[in-house]
């Protein structure tokens, strides 16, 4: 009997096991559900990523690599002290001094508040000393001394304590043995004579834009500087920016196809942007009178007129002292295009415009267009300016395959009808609706600066990013000049005298075309404007 | 038997299905977010932290002020999303994972809670309640109603522990 019962138990147990086995298999499957889901996830994401690499490689395909291809400026080994004198200590000189490591205590306080102090202090110490200056306006001279006596030294090290001398006349500064190089940041009408005098006194020259006020001065200055040993640098700094260097690479790789139209522009819509700068915010006139401005020296060789505060502050609106928008703003545009494409002097220029917005004392147009023809290069350069609209239009290079916009960054967008990019547009890797390449990715325009500063920043004339650090490009441009002085090599100067000559002629051609209401041509054989 | 007291299924089949689907969906979401950040060498939480307003603003500013700390936070963030996502899908250490993920999303939420100024965004209109908050609390719900020990690798862990 017990045997029978055992048998029954065995069969019951067998059934139980089978049921258990079945349940355990079900449980295992349940437990591994997640693995199945993960498998689906893996498959789908790998499929998506198979499309991705093509997008990432677009940069490589275009030959524009990564940031490390930006030329790293090697710190100059020879750091012999350079003594610099500044002629004309107005608002531009304040920027130049800052780029050389000198900042007014009030501005230092402000910089500490808005957190830009650290950035400035990270600027390289160029081992220069601004130990002399010439300024005709007493108030500005006082401000200049305060700047130059400030002790904060960017890049570390103690500030050099050479005695700072203020010269009453610029000729005395040029005659001094204590000055090695000069920066000319006066109004336009003084540039030519001062550059010539400085060159004759064997001082190296950094001359602010524009090169000269008149056509004849272009030839005169060129002849003197070309036949001398001094290092000359014209104050156009855009070629120092990282975006510019990428643009140069893009052009070298022929990414745009045949470039046939270049559109450069100026858009401003403020009084100060239109050079009405003699008034304070409350409408009263800014300080400055015959009593504290050496008016005779300021006029230089220009016709003697009674002191006029409007002429002093707004000199670029008067034919006696400048060339208006063309000299002030077109010159930067021309330099950018010339540095990038080496187009040189145009074959012909036509300008047209008028005084349409500011019906005041100005003698130059506030809306002007100039068209420059380059039949040898099969392209046209266009300049369009209005002081009555802030519609930012950028600087655009149009080629058969793509367009490139160069400002504080560079953006390259393929053309819908391009044969070069037809495939990648079809594959959806690029489109004419948005840039296929942007460098740097953010344009770093802050909302705090004045409208005029923002204008310059948008056009890529203020700073650039190198290795993640924001660097002042004026500083880089000055550094290039200073390195050339120390190393005694001339080839590396971007704003050299030949480029300055080209800028001078092109600008004067546009200016003459407007003033004389005619088409102007360049005769390269006789080197004449006709 | 692989079922023990810990693996007992207190849910009806529809309750279990919904909870598991929810767990898988959120796990998928976190895993993908984490992977994308890992693959994109340019990614940093700098942009997100820069815009931090609310209770965590001080913490956010401190993180972005120091590039080493930022790097560390970015690293932790990417890998947390990946690991939490993986574990949720697989049902591994489910209760712990759900709770941690819930806290992580709550941290994201607290960095920019839609209080009274940023109410209208590209993704919708929010007043205090936004999708991050909902997802965070959903994860807390998954913590309270765990399913990993029924549908998930946790089942094997409990089984082998028991044995």
C-alpha cells in the first residue's frame, strides 16, 4: 500500500514541476522585457546616428577643420622695451591705450563692476611704455595723464615707471630721443603730414584710419614711407580676428565658387553715429573753447577759421578735415575685402548719394552708395550706407556656389542652385535656408554697449575669441606692429604701406566721384586717378 | 518558483501594464537625452545654468564660475541620465533608480521654475506646473509603485537573494 501512495505522490510532483517550469520560463521572459525594449532603442538610435556623422563631417569636408587651425600667435621672444608716443588723445586713443595696457581708474572701477576687468587683465603684457603724448585739448590731456599714470598692468608684472611727458607740439614729440614709435590718432586732416614728419624723424608709425584726407596726400605719404626703414601699420584691425582667418581659409578652399558680387554696408540710426558729437545728453554743448584748445595746432595746414566747437567734435562732417562716411566707415569695409581677396585698386568707381536725413551743418552725404568695378577679377564691390536706419545688413560675399557673411563671425550658406553642394543639399545635410558653417558659433554681441560700439562689434571690429578667451583685436593689430618693429621684418604687417595706398586710392576715387558727380577711373600704368 | 513575497504581484494586469509602460517610456527618454549629450562633444550645461533663476540660482552661478566644477557636473549629468535611463528600462534597482531620477528632474525643475515671469515658452504655457515637474513626480509614483521585481531584472536579484 505505501508503494502505491508513493507512486501517486511522484506523479503529483511531476505535474507541479511542469507547472513551475512553465511559470519560471514565463517569469524569465517577463524579467527580460526591458532587454527587448533596450534592443529596440539601440537599433533605432544607431539608425539615427548613421545619418549623423555626415553632418558632423561637413566641417571637415569643407576643409574648415577645428579651432586649432587658427594660427596661434607665438609670443615674441625679443621683448625689448618699446617707448610709444600718442599724438591726439581722443576717444580712439583711449581704446588704443587700453589695448596697450593702460586704462583710466574710472573705467577700471566700471570694468570691475561689469566683470570685464579680469578679461582685460588677462591681456598680454607687450612690454611697451606710453611715455609721451601730444593733445591740444586741456581736458583730454588731463584725462590722458590719469590713464597713463594708472598702475594696473595686464599680463602681470610691474608697470614700467618711465616719466610721462606731455608735449605741447607734436613736432617736439617726434624730435624726442625718448620715443621710439608713435601712434597717430588725430582727426583725418592731420594724418598725412604727421606720418610724413614721423617717418622723417625715424619713428615707427601706427596711423589710424583713414590713410589720408586728399588724393595727393596718398601719393606723398606713400613715397616717404616706402623709401624709409620705419614700420608702418594702418589702423584696420579686422584681419586679426579668428572669424577672418576662417574666412580666409574658406576662400582658399574655394568654398564659395566664383565670387562675383560683394556687398558691404553701413547702417546707423543715432545722432552720435551720424557724428553729431558736440552735445551732452542734456543738450548742452560739451566743454571746449578757444581758451583750453590749441586751435591753431589742431587746424594744422587747414584754412584758419574761428574756433567752432562743432568743427572740433564733428570734424568728419566737414570737407576741411575729413571725407565723411567713406573715410570713416567704408575704409574698414574695403580693408576687410582687400585683406581677404587682395583685390587692390578698382578699375572704376561711381558714387551717388545725398544729405537726406540730417539737414544740419554737415558737408557730406548721410546716405551714399559707391560701386567699384574689378573687371580683372570679374567682380563688383558695392558699398551702401545710411545713417538713418539700423537695419544691419552685414558684409556679404556672393559666389556661384555659396555666400559668406563676415562680421563678428563668419557664416557660409550654400546656394540653392549650386552644383558643388547639390548632393549635400539633396541629402538634407545642408540647406540654403541656414548656414552650413558658422564660426565662432556665438557672435558674442552683448546688449550693454552703445549703439555705435554695437555697430563696430557686429562688423567684427572689436574683439575675437582665441582658445575660448575673448581678445581685443586692436590689441592684436598693435601687437603685430610692435613685433615687426622688434623683429625688423616687414612682410607680416597686414596694414602695410602698400595696402594703405590701395585703401587710400579706392576711397579717394569714391570720394571724388561723389564730389564731382562723375565716374572715376584708375590708370594703373601711369598710377593716376582719371 | 521565481515568485516569492517580494515578487508577489499586487497589481491587476492593466495596472501593471500601464506602470511598466510608463517606466519604459521615461527610461527611454532619459537614456536618449544622456546619450545625445555624450555624443555631442560641444554640449555643456553652461547655457542651461546661465539662465537659472529661482532657488538654485546661487548654486548654478557657483558651478559655472569654475570650469573644473562645470566639467565635473556635466560629466555626472550625462552619465546619470544614461545609467538611470538604462536601469529604468531594464528594471534594475528600480525603486532606487526611480527615486534618484525623480530627484534629478526636480533639480532641473528648480533651476528654472515657471513662476511669474517665464510663463510662455516655445513648448507651452506654464504656471508653476511644467512637463519637468510632471515627469519628476511621475518618477516618484514609480518609486511608490515599483514594477521592476515583476517585469525587470530585479526579479532575478530577489530570486537569487532568496535562494
